[in-house]
């Protein structure tokens, strides 16, 4: 071979080698980046080239797919009772990134999950189109309906858990939206309107919004007093004199909002009538670090909670002495999601054992084979069985004879705690109305609930957790109890 030909051959070989390197680089190194590029329409076109799998509640599909006459997309996502179920499903859109279960379980629903490889292979051999799998949830349809209808036109949220397993039974958030409105390729106007709405209908208040929990947090403070030996039981008199002032302050007493006497009363009476001074002083006596440790055992300050959808972190803050006292009554910088406060009620109801909350029970292949089943998992032990049972007794007094009588259910033991949380500059905003509760049936409790009312048409002076939130919790508990008969 003469020299010029040899040079040309080497040059062509180098070009082929460069092409092979580039091809392999794109295929193996850059593949995921290119696949997930927001400008790559092929992924979405493939996603909607066949029906998605469905999200299942109580054996019934709450999602679907319908054929459309689009240029690029063959199918579009549909939702049944979309507004009610949006805090669970999220949305799957031909334009926007999917959220909540639609997002977390997207590979199962599209059929792209590696565990569905066998099904894809069989479908390819038989000439059938690729099918998505199903997501079977833990949700209770009757409980969800009771929560959603109970909230009605009020702005707020409900979370309900089975304390024995951690199964999430209801997640409601209002105002809500119908995901079907933004599922198509030409729904930009609806998308803009929803995102511009000052009431934030797309915000999942049950999981993604935190509020000062108000007096519902006194259950955690009572648990801290018992677990740290400050008081032996809920009927022991407390050291909480009349006119107790916040530590490191001059003449700044912590006021009580109840006409009942609160000086030196037991924790049972203090929970029954929601005495601020008693629990503020308990928090101050224990100190900030012990309060943080107790709150953490109930699930606070956890960045990693996945149900499998991500949950906003509830925060009990590191703070100075007066602010720690206020945080001990659910104010100051203490903030919690409704799910977090349902976890508090659930741990007490389950004799001190907190189970990890979850809302996906099973993942199912298109051929109906189950490919994954969630196993209940203990998250922590916030308090001993003995202390949990004495705290149950006090919470049941709240419902039987205290501020939570609106949650009474005939023939059922119900424990609860009301809360009215101040917020805004100088507490200028309308208070948030809270209620946490559980219902006991036989040897265990099948349901624990947290309700928060962020806004309603109720006059400021009439806003109270016992009036606004407790009836909603009662409805959810009754729905669960009736469905388990």
C-alpha cells in the first residue's frame, strides 16, 4: 500500500473509531440525560402511545385512559372523582411532569419498570402493545369521601392512618382540582389558571403544607413529661402556678383561653380544657433538647419520609427558652403537616408503637401477578405501652367531658385533642382549627385522624378545633369503623 492510500485508510479508520466512541457515549453515558431532557418529546409520545396502568382503591380504578385524535399522542389520562382523589393520584399530563403516585410509580404505570420485562417480552412475541401495571393503594374510599365532603368549601386537609399497620386510609385537601383538566396537550390555559389561583388548589395540604399544630401538640408534650419522668401519670398534680410567666421574660404570663382553672391541675385536666400554662411550663421544665428528642420520636425533623410520595418535614425547632415553651403548646416555630399529627394520634392509639405510614399496598403486573407487596414497618417507639395507655385515658376524657365532645361516637371509645393555632404578624390571621383523634374497636384502633381547617367562613371568635374540625374527624372515623364491620 502506498503512503497516500495508507494515510487515507488511517484517517477513515479514525473517523469510524470516533463515530463508534460517539455512538457508545450517547447510548450508554448520555442516554438517561437525553431521555429525561424536557425537550425530548419522544418519551412523552411513547408514554401515551398505549393506555397507562391504573391506580386502584378498594378494588376499583380511580384512573383511566381514553383514546384521543391527537397528532402525537394516542391516549390521554382520565380521572374518576378527580378533585377528591387528586391529593393521592397527582396528575399525569402530556405536557407537564407527573406528580404524586402518577409520578413516583410512573414506570409501573407505563410498563417500563424492569420488573415488567417478562410481560413486555411476551407482549412483543404475541404482537400485543405494551401494557402498564397497576398501583393498588391502601386508601379507604368511604373514609376519603367523608374527609372530602366534610371539608366541603373550607380550606384545609385531612389525613387518616390505620395505627396498627401504618396504612394511609384518607388524604384529602381542599380546595382541590380535577387532574383531567390538565392531562391533555392543549390544556395550557387551565394549567396557568390553576397555578395563578391564590387558594392554591394544586397544593397537597395533607402532605406538603406545614402549620403550627396548636394545642394538638400538647399530646406530644404530655408524652415527653411521662417519658422523662417529670410526672408519673396524667392524674398527678402539676407544678404550674397561676400566672406562670415565660422564662427569661418580665411580666409576660402565658395566658389560658379556657374559663376553667388551670393552676397546678393534672395533665388530664390540662388536656381536657387545653391549659396553655401547664404545657408551656412542662416544655420549659424539660428543656429544648428533650422536647426535640420526643418530637423526633413521633416523626418530626425527618427529611426522608416517603409514603412513597415525599412528605414535607415537620419541624420542632432548636430555640431559646421562651420560644421553646411556646413550641411546647404548638406555637412559635413549631410546624407540622396533617399527616404528622395523624402519626402522633396513631402512636398513642397503638400503645406507643409508631408504624411507618404508606399508601401503596401492592404493585401488580398487567397479567395480575403481584410483583411487590409492602410490608408494615415499625418507625419508632415514642412512648412505653404504659404511658401510651394512660395518655389514651386522658385523650378519651377530652372527648367524653372536655373540648372534643363533637367527636363522640356511640358505643366506641374515642380519644382526641382539639387545637386552635394562632398565626400571622401579632397573631393577626384567622386561627387554624385542628383536631386529632383515634377510635378504638375491640383490642386495637383501626383509625387515627388529623384535621386542620386553614380557612372558612366562620367568624374569628367562633373558630375552634372542637367546633370545626372534630365533626369532620368523627365522620372519617365512622366511615372506617363501618367499612370494617
